[in-house]
């Protein structure tokens, strides 16, 4: 089935305004197409609100509700598992798709960055080379395994 979702990679951050801010996307892959669905503030706020309300209904106190709220943002992309790729594509006007056959390579590069307190944290840069150019994203987790499961040996 062409619209069957075979992989989801959350929290793909695309820089804008000289890298000072970013848009967050969820990568949604089908056998033939990759959809990039923008995560809007309104969408995240709704998920956070629902998670907080569910925790409250379960009798959790302030910290339980706060924990549910924090984990909800990282689990946001799971909602696409129950949606068709076409529905995800149509969700917002800025969502876009590229044919998987146009993807020649995907490079994942780990970088350590200073957190300002004499410590370091890791980010991963993902560069998707396709027929029309390059797409560059950053993530806070290593997406290489997810991407290899979807795109195979095109990932390095």
C-alpha cells in the first residue's frame, strides 16, 4: 500500500533566520514518499493541554501533571501512526513531500556543542540530498537507526 507509513522521525528542526530560530517537522515515510509535517505551536499546546488534563483526571498532582506535559511534546509524533500520509501532508499549508526515489543520500553527523555551563550536549545534523537540492535538519537525538530502517544504505 503506497500510503502505508513505514517510519516516523520526530523533532527534525529546520533552521530559519540565520539559525536563531527553527521550525520543527516530523518526517513521515511511506514506501514511495517522505512527508515533512510542520509541528505548530497550536498543535503542541493542544497535546500539552490534553496530557495535563489526563494526568489530572488520573489524580496526579502538580509534578505528575508537569511530567506528563513534558513527555507529551516528545511523544507528539506518535499521532501520525494513526493518520494517512496524505492527511499529514494536508494538515498545514507548509507541509511538503519528496519522492523517496529522489533521495540519493542522507548524512547524519553528531556534534558536541557547549551548553554555556562548562558542559557539552550533543546534536545531530541530518542532511538529505535529493534531486532538487539539500534539506538540513538538527535533532536532539541520534536518528541514524530510524533513518537506516527507512532508507537503507543511503544513510551514512
